[in-house]
């Protein structure tokens, strides 16, 4: 295979095929979960793993240019680290998130949206909307992908 | 600047009559001698655009004050109604008031100072915070009688206060002090220059404005036309709305609001059922609901996948290797292999998966032998070449999606049969 010779015009993985990259990441994550789960696990644990895989594949696909994806990845990694560290010492570092200054004209619903979009707490309202749009797109793709997988596997 | 002109007048009159009069006259209006006397000239033509209540409150104070104490004041009140009728002057003053908002970007020091003073003057007219005026008065050593009338004027002025008050007041202070220095130099010279009819003084205030902006030279009459050309290039950006809307804060605010509405529109397109809704609050509600429902769907589907998955270990790997094979085939440009074969497969099997996998094996068998370690080598997070892999996988996925629920993201969860497929074993 001459894959080394092939250079893509744009090294950015988000270049053409966000959907396909996302699905690829997700399926690979699923495969990794399945391989790792040789020992029997509880379904709730598997659910959590798969959910994490879904979110992290989303975030990986979106890359680091989006704040929501960065926040999501940071959160997932911290959770992993916590899980690993919990065996040794339970010691939590308090994360300081500077809340965005809420402007008077900003609707009260924006707080809810902030909670829903990862990393939205520290965003300015204008950025929040932008990130929310991107997040919604990615989530929709993810849901479609998972739905198609479920359909395919269970048919 | 106009202040210099009027300051000159004031100076001359003050020499004749009473030195006390200078600060007194300056007191009620702008609190700085230059500012106070100059402001009616500069602002009066521009003011009707602002529709500020201060305009009404402004006039009587001048009139009262001047009629009480100032002999020179007899010149002003009849002159004031004449200003708006002079179209050229209105035009020029409007330009200059806009130009002054732009003045911070000018490189020349004297220009920027004067523009700032002009801006400060504008703002002090519309804003007039009492404390800063008090400071300025103390600086000039004239606190005595006019403070009451000052505060009266301030109260009236602060009724017309707007959001820019705090931002500009500091600039106002410094501008006023600078103004004091620069104006008194030029004002003495100009005081002897002209005493004419009222329209002429009106013209000359604007002319002297530009003159001081240019170099502060003595001949007032000639420089006016030259200076009038200079600011043309600069005020254009700010001209759109004059008055308070031209300062940098409200400009930035406007840009921000435009951005927000644009993104709102984008979100509106994105969220189904949101296009009919008007009103930002309702739209945000829709968006929030949609995001929540999507997140819940992810949760639910991951539950479903977890329930389905344990028996599908092999299948996922097979799927993956298939993807990778397809991707590799695509990127290694084995023409005739990937797309045609794959599409024929897809067409032959609408359900794609269970029959698809055996079908897959036939064309991909040689490649499987060639790669043979697909999963470890193909980790996309470390592989720099992974962008080109999914060329055909995209087609496949797209096909799957369009087959299942492409136009409609709403899930049909009830349709999903929970029994896992038996045809997956490879």
C-alpha cells in the first residue's frame, strides 16, 4: 500500500468528510470498547462507555478549533484521570471557570443553553450561539450515525 | 476650534470689563472657559440630530447667564437661531463632530489632542457628570457663585444621560484640561482677528476649528477651505449615524448585535421547526429543547448499542476492517476496485449489513491479506493519513443514513428490533 505517498491537499481531517470521520472514530471506539470488554461488564457501564465514545468521537472529529470540543475532551480526560486516581487518593482539584459576564439584553434562557453546550459557561453570548450551532450539527450527525448502527445491528 | 474663537471674544471682553466674568461665563455650560463659550457654536447646528433633552435645557442657561452678566452675551442669543439656517455651516459642523469621533486614530499629536477635546466637548454637553465639572472648576480657581447654576444645568443635562456617560467622562476630563492650555494660546491671537456679524462668527468658529486642528496658525479666514477637505477622508466610516452612536463602544455593540442575530438565523435554520418561530426567547427555547433531545437520544442510543453490542464484537471489527479496506482501496487508487464494486454491493443488498459482510469478503480478500493488522495500524488518531480513508466509506454511510432516516432526524426507536442479528458471524 502506498499510503505514505499519498498526501491529502488539506491535512485537516475536517476537510471534506466530517460525517464519515465521525463515524469512523465512533466505530473504532466501539471496537476498542468491545475488545477491552472481554471480561463481562454491566450494561450500565457499557452504556457509559459507549456514550463517552460517542461524545469523544464527536469532539475528535470537530478538532480543537471549537471550544465545545476542547471542553468535552478535557472533561472526559479529567474523568478518566479521576477514575484512575481514585484508587490511590481521592483528591479533587477545584476547577475555576470564570463565568461569562451576562449582559442585560441577553435572554434568561441563555443560562440553560450554557449548561447544555460543553464549555459554555465561560463563553460570551455571541460565541455561545456559534458553538451551539456547531455542537448541534455534530450531535445530529452522531445521533444519525448511532441510529443507523442500531438499526443495522438489530435488523 | 470654535472655542478658541469664542474664547478670544470672551478674553477681549473680559479685559474690558471684569476678569471675573471669564470663569463665570464658562461655568454654567462647559465648566471650562473655552468649552463653555465654544460649545453653543459647535453644538447648536449638530444638536437637533441628537434629539437630546439637553438641547432645551442648554439654551436657557446660556441666555440667562449671559444676559445677566455678560455684555458680550447680547451678541449670542439673536445669533443662535440663525445657525441652523446656514446649511453650509451645519454640514461642516456635522462633519467635524463626526470627524472628532474618529480623532483617536490620527497620528498627529496636536490633531488628536484637539479632536479629543472636541469629542470631550460633545460628550460633556450630552453627559455632564457633576463631579468632573467640580474638579475642573477647582482647577481654575472659580468655585464661587455659579456652582448652583452649574448643578442646575447638570441636573437637567444628566436627564439626557445615555449609556456612554461613564466611558467618556475620563476622556472628557483630560480633554478639557488640554483644551484649556491650547486654546488660550490661540485664542488671544484670534481675539483680535475679527468681530463681525453673527453668521460670520458662526462660519469662523468652524473655520477656526479646522485651523486649530491643522496648525493653530493665525489667519483665520483662509485656512477654512483647505481644512474642510482634510477630514473628508476620515469621517466617512462613522458618518452612518452621528451623535452618540458614533463612538467606539456603540459601534462595537452594533457589530456584536449584528453577529448575534446572524448566528441566531443560522441556528434557526439548523433546528427543525424553529423557522416559523419569531422572538428570540422562543427560538432559544426551541434550540434548547432540540439540544436536550439530541443528548437524550445519544444516551438512549448508546444504551441500545450497549444492549446490542456484546454479540457483535466480531461484526464491528469486520465492519472496521471493511471500512479500512475500502478506504485503503480508495486511497491506493486501485481503480475499478473500490467504488464500482462497493456500489454494486450496496445495490445488491438494501439491508447493507448482514448480507453485506460476506459479500464484502470477496473483493477485499487480497487486501485483507495484504494489511492483515488493520486495527492496530489504522488508529485514526495517530495516523496522519486518515483523511483520505473514508472516501468510499462516506458513500456507504451516506447510503445507510439516507436509507434509514436521512431527511428526518426523529428517531423511530420503536421500529428497532431488539433481537440481534444472526447473520453477522463471519
